[in-house]
């Protein structure tokens, strides 16, 4: 149906599986690193740390815009 011989189909499947496993491994590692950096679910204090981040962004934008003019 695909036009591949059985040996070619096995080789293609082998290469596909290697690529899939490598992609999955990179994705799992990336998810673990992001989880360490910023957990997806709030802790006991909730998402209170986001308020500090927003204030930091506001200060940075004010500093940037004050230097434009």
C-alpha cells in the first residue's frame, strides 16, 4: 500500500521510533525544568509571586519609556 518493501518499512519504522523517543525525552526534560522554574499549580500562598513580577514589569517599562524622550 505504501510502496515500501517490508525491509524498507522496518527501517522507516525504526528511524521514526528513534526520532519519536528523542522528541519525547526532550519534551519531558523541558517540562521538568519549567516545573522547577515556575510550578503549574499554586502553593500555600497561591499565585502571590505574580504580583511581584507584574510590579517589576511596570517599573521596567517606566524606566524604559522615561529614557525614550
